C-alpha cells in the first residue's frame, strides 16, 4: 500500500492528521503533497491550522456528508 493510500484510508476512518501524525504512522514526510493530490482527485479534505508547542501546523480530515 502506498503512502498516499495510507493517508486516504486513515482519513476515511475518521482520523485527523498532522504532518507528525503522518510520519509516526509510516505515511512519510509529504503529507501536504498527498493531501493536494487527493483533493485534485475529488476528495473533500478540510484543514485548519493548530498550535503545537511553538509551531503552527495544518491538521487535515475528510469531510463526511
């Protein structure tokens, strides 16, 4: 299973992912790139900036209708 497929499966299961979450789950360092490609493929992925210590990072989730 590719890293992009792992990202999509996690989002479909209702997980919210940050880049560190993705790295820890074996999805690699390019979460933003995977999200971009999945959005282009038609997936309704939402995001927000969250504070993690001194840094602000994006958190992504799949919008469920």
